[in-house]
C-alpha cells in the first residue's frame, strides 16, 4: 500500500547518517477492485474522529485515490491523505481537497502526522501577515530551540524578517532539522526558510 511506501522513506530519512532519500519503491501485489478500495476509503474517512465524511469525496481509478471537496484546515487535508494512503490496495493518492481556512501553516507533529507533511506536493500554504515584532519572534524561537531536547541551539542561527524566520547552520540529523522548523513555528514565525545542513561526523 501507499502508506507502507511512505513509511519506508520516513524510516530511511530518520536514520542517523542518511542525508537524502530517493524513494523508488513500487507498490505491487493483488489489490481489490477500485470500487472496493473506494468504499474502504469512504469508510475509513467516516470513522476518523478528525474528519467530516460529508466534506470529502473519493474516486478511485486504477488504484489511484482522488480526493476532492473542501476541508477546514491543512491538518484535515493531511489527515485525509494519510487515511486514504493506509487503505489496502491504494497505489497513490492525488489530494485535490481545498482548504477553507488558510490562515495558519500546518505545523508538523511526528506524534500526530503519519508522514512528513512538508513533502506533500499539494502543500501550498501562503504566509499570513503578523503584527508581532521581528525581534520578539526571534527571541521566542531561540527560547524554543534552547529548551528543545531535539535540537542543539548553539548550532542554529536565527534571522527574522517580516515574520519569516531563516534558519542556518548545521545539524546532526534530519530529525533535528525538522524539529528546528517546528520550534520556529512555535516561536511565532509565519513562515520558515530552512537552510540548515545535515552534517554527519
């Protein structure tokens, strides 16, 4: 299934020493009919506590699941993507869901999201404006980094301009690189430019 393919790439990316992952895994095996896959996706969406079944339409053609409709947030769009990908027989997910309220970025949480959401081709968030002072945001981000158990704050340089944070420096793993981005959003950045380089000793 598509979910297993994504999980393999995530595990590889999170392995210490890995700098880049190119996923060439093909989904094979006997699969149910498209109509059966479609019913299973609809059932999975209906049973998910984070999703509204009437907001999400599903079509399956040649084992590719097409999602359409309008959801309230990028979180729900990502959740629907993960839910469809986890259904047996799904080869690929084409997520055409629109987002009704686009005032906040989707902040990735590894305990909530099954996949690294920023790699989705559909993630097209446009930064919103903030009235917070750049210096204040910078201080908040640096504070988040300082207290983070996942990031060595001394390795990360933070600059903020018009609410957009630019992170530069070196980190020891992809997990640390991703955690730094989350800290920047939690510190109040409206958008993050991640220029951190993963360097493995």
